């Protein structure tokens, strides 16, 4: 092949230099298209001015295809086309042509376009002549491209990466055909798109996704130039279905298919950022495409084999990772990571049927399979255990069940936008991955459940051992409360015993303070009554739904409630309650574990209660429920060693024999009980002690109380007994105080004697009074 000199003229730059188009033309025309067209209907310049829309460009393409040669003015679809001839004698490839202006007919008068076109023609002629005289030529040899491309093909190994080979081809084209940029698109049959693989334009590489070409759009556009030995699509021939976004599209471009056995494997794109493409390059680019077809087929096949090998390696690695952990959350994370690595063009989502603790950052959702949603593909895949497909205008989605040996644990959704089908080979590999994941999830879940059961059994065993270590009832309550706060994150814990005799409720010491408030009774009263009457456990996720709240009622402070009956030998003893402020704070597993703990602890509660009752029988009087004299002796003896002082009050019911003789012994016993209740009401709880001294005699010891305090207490007791007993009675009191400061060696026996002498004095002084003891003789 002989060397040929091809002269190239950039008409767009030529006109911009003359008219400063972007700044000047919009002052004359609101919207217009300036073009330069040859006698062969080839557009070698097309410049959009102002607000040109897609309809205007489509009309231009249709007019160009149907125009009559030699016609200077024509109307077409509401637009006017004005042309003047221009000689391009200095451009050896272009020949004669016409410079024209397309405008909206009613917006621009011919008197405006005519002078402008005449001026443009003169400027083009002058500029071409100036370029010729300046000798601005760009020369290259066609043979060089073919030789260097053949050399590159021979040097290329089939195992080279496709992207590396494509970059080398583009670099060669760029070095020989200087102007413009060259890009390489590879066809991805899975998503039916030509995707940008590499380009000499860095901006296009940085936003490669914006330059993907849908197969549908490619097929909609008519290929041109086939009569000239090459098949391509040029920007000016693209119809309404634009290949690129208008904001990102190059000023002009031409796309050349690389085919093998009739199938398009790739596209070469030649583009310019200003002006129009130099059509003299087209035949050379087509030859490059023809040379590439066979080698590209081998490279694509190897790339796909490599991808398949990589995919299998990924699957093997994922399978190994699945078996290296017993954490469900970690397995789910690996599934999503692996799918994103192997199939980056798929959108991945997981629907799970179990409430596993997973990261909020993962695309994981709760699987719903109610009656209303059972026809959805995700629900069908879960119920049937089979892969489901769904295709609509937005794309295609597949739903693959995560199956184990004992059931289905969720559904894997993979979605591709704007694609009508997903390759069966991909579905097979995805199903293989899903099955591996299902088995791994099942094993991990079983392991986690077994660990959970072991922890629960350990908790129950430790609790039982601790409770069986002869703890007092208050200690049992405190221990159980702390256990339940730690194990269930409960905010309040209460233990309530039921009294079968008077149907009252007794809140055990050690329960949370909330249970001793009136608000507790208002909030939990119906729950406690339900447990008491039905003898069944209550698990309430939201107390507001369990107890409808009207305008007059206050909202419950705690909305999550678990109440479990405490039974011993099928007899209801009481109820254990845990509460938490937010709704749904407790799970069903928490409820079952709480039931087990209460069941195992009920015996310890019963034993501790019985033990305290036996202790009380030893230290309390059966009739009056006051402490015995022996217990009182122990308390006073201990106080006299530890305290700085105190007071003993001996009490005797006046004329008690007459009451027994007149009313009978049963009334007499009732009188003693009434007096005992009054004594207990007049002393400080957990500080003072009331005891039955013997017969109708009783005693009170006031710890750390002096004579003045004792006198006030004695007066209150005398008044209360006289007013509150039935039949009305009176009492006499003997009061003896002690102090280490004045009586450092006073014994318990001497204190008793002093109080007894004071009581005797009160009896002899008319009864219904108290007398203070006299200081001991030294």
C-alpha cells in the first residue's frame, strides 16, 4: 500500500476562532444548529447554539436524510433550513459543501440568517487558504497502523488481561491519529450492556458507569457508512434514543463494532470534545476492529475462564470461612461480601426468618410470610425451598432459599436493573453458595443454641445451689433480684406472697422499691389478680395493649411485664414479677428462662419462709404475736453492751381476772391481742421491741430512749388502750431508764427490778397510770 497524504481541517475550531461562537451566536439566535454538509450528505460540522432539544436534533437527522441537493431554503417539521454553497478546495477530501443554519421558522427571519451565512462562507474560504499557505498539515502512514497493530497482536499472549491489551490498542491509535480520544467497550451479556473498559480520556474512566451503552439502544440506532466498507454509528445519526446523557456526551463520536461470527463482542469509540469527528479515520479504525476480532474472542474467552476460576476459588474460600466460625452474624456478613465480590453487578439483599443479632449496616431485613404476603417471590422461595424469579420493566430478580438440613433460614435476593434475564450458570453458583451458607447458618445456630442452653442450665444450677445454702427469706429475695437484673436486664424485680386466710398480698423485703408504691398496685394490679385467679404465667410485650388506658387513667410506667406464679406442691404461694419501661424489652426466650428460674427457686422460697416461721414460733408468743420474754432478755442484754442508754416499760392489764370472770377467757384473750397490737403500733419498727412478759403482763424496750421519750410513749399507750379496746380496759405501766453515764454497772436483773417496782407503785396508786422508777440506791 502506497503512502497517502490526508489533510485534516478542524472546522469547529476554525469557526470558533472567527466568531467566538459560544459568546456571540447566542446573541443572534435563541436556538439554532450551525452545520457544514457535503454534496454526499456527510455532515462535517454540527454546532448546537442555545437551547437545542432532542426533537430539534431528531428533525435535523430526518431532514439530512431526505434533503434535495441544491435546495437553498426548505421547511421541515416547523424548522427552516437556510444554506449557502462554500468551496472547500483546500480540503482535498471534502470537496464542495454548503454551510447552513437550522432555526425555528417563526423565531428567525431570513434577513437575519442570509448575511450571517454569507459572512461564514467568506471566513471559511479565507481561513482554509490561510491554513494551506501556512502549510499546517498532519501526515501519517496508513500502513504504519496495520503493521504496528499486527506486531501488537503477535506479541500479545492469550493470557494477557483484556484491559491491558485494550489499553495498548488505544495508545497505538492515539499516537497515530492525534486528535480526539479512543475508548473501548466490552459487551456483558448478563446485563445486556456495553461497559466502558478503558479510554484515553481520563474523565470518562473516572465516571465509567455513566458511559455504559444498553444493547437495546444500540440496536435501535441505524448503522451507517456500510457502503464505504465500515459499519458504525455516529452521533449525528443517533435518533431519539440517545446513547449517552446529553450533559456527558462528547461533542461528536463514532462507535465501531468488533464482531466474531456475527456476534458483537466489543465497541471502539472515536470521540472529540469539540467540533466533529474526522471521517478519514473511520476506515482505519474499522481495519483495527477487523484485525482484533479473532484475538479479542480468545482474550474474552480466557477472561471468562479466568473469572469462572476466580469465582470457584471465591466459593471454596467462602466455604472454608463458613466452617471456621460458629457466629451467625459473621456468616451472614461473609455471604454478602462474597456475593458483592463475585457478582458486583447484582444488588444483594437478605431476608431472614430468625431474629439473629446482625449489624444494621448490612442489607438484611425481616422475612415476612403472612397470608397477605405469601404470593411474593421471597415468601414462595421460603415456603417451597425452591428458587423463584421475577422479571418486570425495572429488571430481573432471583430469590434463592438459604436451606439447611432442618429447614429454611432465609431468602437471598439478587437483583439486576434493566436486564431481562439472569444467566443460569450464575444462578447455579449462587444456589450452591446459598446451600453452603444455609448449612453453615444451621450449624452455627445449633451451636449458639447449645451454648445458650448450657449457660441457662449453669445459671439455674448456680442459682439452685446458692438458694439451698440456708439463706434467710430476705437474702433469697435480694439474691434472686440481683440475678434477674443481671440476666434479663430487668429494671424492677418483685416477689409477692399471697395470704390464703385474708386474701392479702405481702411484698417480700428485698423487692425493688417500685413494688411498695401505690402506683405499682394501679399499674400491675390486674396482672397480679390474673396470676392469682388463673395460676398462669403472664408475658406482656406492651402493658398499654394488655390494659386499655382511658383518659382518666395514667399511662403505665413500665410496659414490658413478665409475671410467673410461685408454686409449691401445686399450691400457689405468690408471684415473681420483672418489668422494664420500653415495650418489647423481653424476648420469648427470656420468658421461658424466667419461668425455669422461678420454678427452681420456689422450693427455696418455701423453705426459707417455713424456716422463718419456725424461728418466729420460738421467739414469738402464739397468742399475741409479741416476742417472748427470753427474746426480750437477749435484746436488752445486747443493747446494754452496745448502747449508751435505753428504757424498759412493764405493762399490766388492770383487773384482768374480773374480765375473764365476767366475759370469759376467750374475750380475755382477745383483750390481750388488742393491747399487743396497740403496743406494736406505738414503737419504732426495727428499733424497739414489744414482748409478752407473762400472763396479762407485757413489756416494751425502747432502745436509746431517755426518760422524757419514755414518758411520752407511756402516755400514748395509756390513752390508746383506754379508747381503742373493746370491752374498754385500762393498764398500768412501770418505767425504768438506764444510762452508762450514771449507771455504768447496771445489770439486766436490776433494770427489771426497777421497772417492776415502778409498776407495783402504779398499781397501788390507783391504776391506769405510769410510774417512773426511783434511782437505785448506791
